[in-house]
C-alpha cells in the first residue's frame, strides 16, 4: 500500500491538452529506479487512447536536471547480493520504455533542462521534440564506471557527425546545449526562463498548431558549438579500428588536447572502452532503435553476469569512493584483439522484446 505521506517519485497529471510527467526525485537529480520506470510506462499506456491528451511533456523536478541516470548504487547492491535477475528486469523495463517513447503515437516533448545523463538520455533522446536550455549538460558517462552506453545511447552516438559518436561514447564527455543540437541529441534551444510559458502554450493554445510549431515560438539560437573546430583531429584518431590504435593516434598528433584525451582513455576500464567502441560501430549500421537496444541489452547483461568491471567501477566511484578501480585487464595493451566480441555475442536468458 502506498504511503500517502511520501511524495511520489513521478508526478502524473493532465493540464489542458497535456499529459505531464515530472520525475520527482530532485535530491538525487531524479535518478531512475525500477518503480519510476513502471509509473512512467503505466501513464503512457493510459494516455495512448485518451483523446483528451494530445501531447505529452516529460520534465524533471528541481533546477539541477532532468535525470542523472539510473540508480547505479541500487544495481550494485543487487548484483553483489546475487540478485542479478532483478537487474535484468530493470534494464528490460527501461529499454521497453525507451522504445515506447520513440514509437509513441502522440508527440512527446522532453525538456532536458540541467543534467541529463545515462538513463536521462534514454528518456529525452528518443522523444519527438527534444528541448535543451542554457543549463543543460548531456552525457553518456558509462565508461567512467567500467560500463558501456545503453538506453539507445549507441543509436544516437552512431548517428552523430563524423567520429564524434566514438569520441563521446569512449570518453563520456559532456555536451552543452549547442553541442547536443549539433550532435543530434536535441532539437531546440529554449531559455530556462521561458519553459513555463512554453508548457502553458502547449497545454492551452486553442488553435490546431502542432507542438513543433509552438516550440519554435520559444526557440532561440544558442552560441555555436565549438565541436566542428575539433572534428578533423577527432575523426582522424577515433576512426582507428581498435582502442589501442585510437590512443596511439592521439599521442602521435602531438597536441595538448589529443594528449589529454589519450591520458583520459588510459585511465578508464579497457574492457568498457572496447565494448563501447564495438557497440557504437554496430549501432551505426543497424536499422532502428530497437535493434540498437537489443545490442546494448546483450552487452549490459554480459557485464552484469560475466565480467567484474561494472561492479568494480561502481564500487570505486560511488560506493567506497576510493577512485582506485582494479580493471580486468588493467591496461589497454592487454586487451584481446577482438575484446568486444564476447559481449556482442552474449545471449541473455530472457529476450528484450
């Protein structure tokens, strides 16, 4: 039975023509747990055939961000306690929700204001209309914990210009609003002080103007992204066939920026880097989001069930916080020639779809 004194972690309500979903865990930057995913899915199911709901808006409570990602501490606790089946159920539910948002028959408007990372990208990145603000910081930072991008992140990364998909997938680097629009993670820039007026317009505008046209009334042009200036050296390095060769090319460029990225990569989990490189390149050639989610699902459950680096990465970064992970293998030089093959070929006990 739900405790009425505890605030729900997802606020579900209608406002005019809007069905509004607000992640309501601001103390954790709206990090997703399994129950939140279930609530979001149930609301979208209920509104699918509700003629009063014409548009869905997804946002987050508080000013810190839409969603910082999944609750990885909870996943760590499940895995170390031998409850990996619960972890698999979390990912199956999350990825089904990501696909539902992408395929939803009514426009979903996602407002990625503030921090939007990992699981937050899975919610916002596949919406029909994706809005960022001057406070937005987007990333797929999974390699920082010895893991690999998921929630359809490889699908988005694989479609970024040039080799920026490999670059952001491997480094876990952050994007500002202009970067997100340039890379294909967002569609519109709306200043944060105009968001409430935008929501009101979406809810109560009387004429039949579509939501995309309404958003354009609030859209502004952000300062241009600086990423195009770096594309040449990033494309040259990150087109290399292996992680080791990417690092070699970065070092050979002899620039401060390239050397810093090489140093960063050499401190991350070698296996996570190899699996991520393989995943982004596979996703680039796949026919759709569902196929990319299936590829991610295989790789994620391989980490959960077969490889120690995910548990070790969460332990070092978020549990013990000693920042001293012991990766397996410890160095990029010790990676097997086709280090991503086992994760790519893994067969989960339960299919995703």
